[in-house]
């Protein structure tokens, strides 16, 4: 079975793994990350592959052999939308998750504005996504947004907005462009840490 639209990476089910040698088929927009005894053993894309050797399969029949977990990730890009000036989630639909960022101007006013992020799994660092599992079986867009929200607020949004008064910012489209650039620059290392890459 496939991942639901909001899941970025999840533990594979019985239906995803076939046969004696635990073969996994990875589709065109998917990645598989194989973990053995908690350590990443293999990462592969767009192929059918055995995740267990012959002797490992024999050992497993007797309840022995290494414990393997296989995670399947969706490599298509996905959108996260952040609204400035609102602490609560505003909208959740099948295209985006929306989160509030309570940022204030220099004169303590809130500016309503929107920041869109398009992200996807980085082919060179897909295994890093496992860092976000923290004991769970899957990672969804909400988990990722929660993880980067504080950095987005602290490293970019609050620093930019605190330089201006409300009247200076009203209708200032250039500031939003500058914030988007600062965001890409400042958060690139955070995205890489979690196996993600920003798409423009």
C-alpha cells in the first residue's frame, strides 16, 4: 500500500515486503531506507531489491538473525505554509499544511503575511529523515513543520520584522522577497540535517 498524502516517510507494512528474502519494490517517486539493529544499512530508489541475504532468511525462520526495519519515503515535493501573526493552525487541506508564526514588528504590531516552503527528500541524505522519527513509525508534514517552526521564527522572521515599525512594512513586498532569500540561506543546513532540500 502507498503512503497517505501527508506522510513523508513511514515504516513499510507486510504488503510492501514480498517473499523469503524480503524483497521490496520502490516506485518512481519513492525511496527505501533499510535499518538494521538501529543503524542505516542501505538506501535505494526505483528498484526491486532483497533486503535480506539467503542465510539471514534461514536464520529468520528460526527466530534468529538481525532485526531490520524498512522505511518507504515519498520523494515528490510537498508544501508547508506559514502565516505570520497567527499562533494557530489556519488551514489544513490536501495541498498544504498551514502554521502560524507569532512574529511582531519593532512597535509590537502583527503583520499578516504568508511564507510558502516547498520541500522534498534529498536523494543524497534520505536516511537523515530517520532522526525525526523519535520512536514513531512515520513522519508527516506536520512533524517537519513543528521541527523547523522555531528556527524559522528565530533565525529569519523575528530578526527581519523586529527591524521595522508596522507602517514601514505595510505592503512592503520587497521585505517578503528578502525574507524568503534569508530563509533559504539560514535554513539550508537545517533541511540538510533532516534529509530535506528546499525547492524554489
